[in-house]
C-alpha cells in the first residue's frame, strides 16, 4: 500500500467513526462560568464582546485596548448589558501583559492587528492559560507559526483561531454532504477571499466605514495597520476564510496534509487607482508603491491526491464571494452560483439550486443552535465560533479547531510570499504536526454540541 492509499484509507475510517452523544463525551465537567479577558475591543473585538456578554456562562473580567475611542464603545456595550464592568487595561502597547496577571483568569480572546498575534498568544500561554482564542492570522513569518506551535505543545495549551467561515451554514451543510458521500471521493477544492476592501484599507475615520484614502496613523480602524501589509508584502495575505472550510472537508492534519504550494501574483493597480479616483493625483498616497498583486492565486497539493486553488482578491471592484468549490467523483457544490450537481440525481448537465440540497443536509449544529445564532455577526457564524471555544473551555476538551489547523492555514501567507519571491517556485509545505497527522482523527463538527 503506497502512502496516498494508506492516508486515504485512514482518513475514511476516521471520518466514519461513531459520533457519541454530548452527555457521554462531556459528563462531569461541572464548569458554570468561564472567566474571560479580551485583548483588543476594536470593531472585530466588539463583535465577540457582544456575543460574550449574552452568555450566562461567561464572566468578563478584563479588557484591554490602546484606542480610547474603542474602549469607550466597549464600556458602553458592557454597561448596557447589565454585566459588571471588567478591569480596564490601557495606556501603552504592552498593557495586555498586565491584563494576563488578572487573578482567576481562565482564557483570553485576542482581536488585535495581525503582527501582535504571535506575541500575545505565546504571552498568554506562558502566563499559565491553557486556552487561547485568536482572530486570524496566527503570525507573520513562518517562524512565528512554529513558535506558537512549540509553545502550545510545551505548555499543553489549546490555541483556537476564530475562523468563523468554518461555521457558515452552507459550508457546514456541504461538509455534512461530503461526510455522507454525496459527492463521492473528493478530488478538487477551491476557495479564497474575494471581497472589495478598498473602503476598509483607506479610511479617514470621518465616515467610519469608508470615504477616505488615508491609512497608517491617519487611518481609522483596520486602515491603521492592515493597508500597510499591502505596501510591503506580496502574497495571499488572508487565506484562512477560504482554506479553513475546505481543509475540514478533506481532513487536513487528521489523516491528510498539505504537501506542496506555489503562488502567482498579478500586477498591482487597484489600490493606486482608488487613491487617484478618490483623492486625486496630487494626494500624497498617490506616490505609494503597493507590492501586493491585485489577485494572488495559490495552488496546493495534498497527501491524499486532492488539489486546492485559493485566490486573494481584495483590491478591485467586485461583489463578495469566497469562491468555494467542492468537487468529487459524483458531483460538486459551488457557492458562486449557489448550485449543486450530483450525478444520477440532478438532471444531466443542469445545476440544482443549492437550497434543495443544503436544507436536506443542514448540519446538526445549525439545527440545534440556529435560533441562538440569529442576529449574530456574519449571518450567525460568529455565534458558533465563540460558542465552540467557550464550550471547549467549560468541558476541558480540545478545541474543534486547534493550533495545527491555525498554523497550517495561516502559514499559507508566508509560504505564498516565498513562492512569489522565488519566481513562483513550488515549495514544500511544513508539517506542523510532526507526523501526528497520520493518526489523528477528525473532530470538527462531529460531536453535535459545539
């Protein structure tokens, strides 16, 4: 038996494992409230804050941010909720270290700029926390990713990247279809981050969600830090929304792994043209040279024989789409045209609208918690990612998305940068599990509790 056959058979066996009821899996944990702190309460952090404040099983004990405007909004949200005001940490870029000294703290949720994640995650782990949740990404350099993995392993900590798209309703229904063999053996997958973010990357704060061409110190919210990555870097800067859901479909790090990667980038025009249109040719930012190609395409080869295509496309005018495609020997799902085709059931050469399939295969988690998720951010999926993390902490169980997932998905960024820099060379994908992927079993979405 060759390696691909061994991995494929192991993966199929794991995916077919019996799902035990939650009462059996998690009996006797007995945690009533989780003491949570938040590092970063900006616009994204406030989404998480809103969900945490609604939970009776969470006690918010501390928050930290360097932006007084964001702290003011967060404190108003807490006051309106009727919950006790937590300790506030602010003043300098390292106030979060004082927050980690909070007595009785059990876990932390990190929602800060990407360049802070590695340091804050490791700092949290070294402070004694066994559970850490972080917004995407895990780090900047490839070494950052290894450092977080080593820290988690050394201290026995759970690190969950809050990749909410893994919990999108159509994504989870499709995962359910994959696991029930509707599409046959999976052959090829696609995804990406295809979203016009020009108003996010240039924002003067006068109109909080767009209207300017400023960034860095003159920018508002993400424009203060995110746009600068497009100035200095060229690669897939935001791969996790696309790769996370499709990685779950083929059991990456749990019977399968990424083997090789290569990336190509187009020329850069979109951000410069936006500045010219909105600010004029004499605006100082019209002189900025952006390294980031408008569209970055990455191809990944997997141990079980699947191929993956990812695209990063945020600097040109376009409607939102993550471009999902999950294709097997019996059919496929594509989110762009919201369609499913299954050979022998669908009319030959004609698409079915996805609703007739996704309703039938709606994931048990959505059936159970769909009402609770109503009104939560991003179509309800924000509820699920926070719920999953808090439930894992309460039950003292592994998080459904772990540090190996976070590292593998997020590392696509520095690897794509390296491939482009080396003339689109195909490069080996590191194994963050150090071989454990061959024996680990899938857990995401299988316990029907979180």
